[in-house]
C-alpha cells in the first residue's frame, strides 16, 4: 500500500515536469542521486558488484527498476495524461510479472491468482476506456508504458533471486542508475540550474526520497514477504 501510494505521487510529479525546464535526465539525477548518497554506507560495503551475485541479475535489476525503466516511463509520462498513464503502467505490472514467471521460470499460478489477474485486466480495460474518451492519450504512451511495466516485472523476479536485502537492492539500483545518468548528463547536458527552487524541492521529495528510497525499499520488503 505504501509503495502504490508513493507511485501515484511519482506519476503526478513526473507528469508535472512537462511544464518545467526539467527533462528526464535531470529527474533521473534527482531520483537516483538522493538515495545513492543516503545509502552510500550500504553500497560501499556490498560493492558495485555484490560478491556471489550473477552479473545478469545486476543488469536486470538496474535496468528494470533503474535508469532504463525511468527513462522509458518518464518519456511516456511527458506526453501522457497522468490518469490513463498511471492505470496503464500500474495495471500492466502484475500481469507482466505473472507472464514472465510462467514463461521463464515455470511458475503455475493457482485458480485464485488467475482470477485475480483476470480481474486486474478487466479493471484496466474498464478504467482505461473511461479515461481515454477525453484524455489525449498518445501512441507513445501505449507503447512505452507496458514496456516500462515489463522492465519492472523483470526487476521483481531478479531481485527475488538476488539474495539481497531490500536496502541493499535499493542501494545497488540507486548508485548504478545515478552513475548512468551522470554519463547521460555529460553527453546531453542538464537543465537543473534553470528550474525554480519549488520545482526542485518537489522533485527531490517525490522522486529522490519517496520514490527512489522509500518506495524501492518498501517494494523490496513486500517481495521478500509475498513473493513475486
């Protein structure tokens, strides 16, 4: 519940950046820079490549909940209204997680889980159809948001098999994604200095502290308790 409430705030805050000088790279620096600094004692202890953890799991985790996921979803939310965007992204995540589990890991959901997934699909279709009537939903959103959901589903399965704690996972994703965004900023530039202090404060709070730190920790804790 904590994660979902924070994600709702994150969708709105990311959509708000379309009316500011801040671009996806700027927001990425904030989202992952804040937790990378706050969780430095953890990733300095575990290292950028935790001992015994396969490299492919690191790549899937960082891509699925880090830099690639953020750039894909931020680009979509920049041109997509918040209401249908949130429905499509959030509704696609559990479906993508289940499909990956079935296709790649041989998971066999029981009847109750299948009924739940069917209810999610029906709910997404109903809510999306209602919100699309006057929403201005774009084809970019239709393509990129399910892709973002699939990336996050990959992270869910990779983290479950990583052996990391919720804080260790959050720290690893944050530091790698921050380094990637520093590279992107060096190549494409940044507009952080052009943004107003209220806009920066909003993004530091919603992206860096709530989404990048608390929600990632809360979601990792939920995976450990509930499974993928």
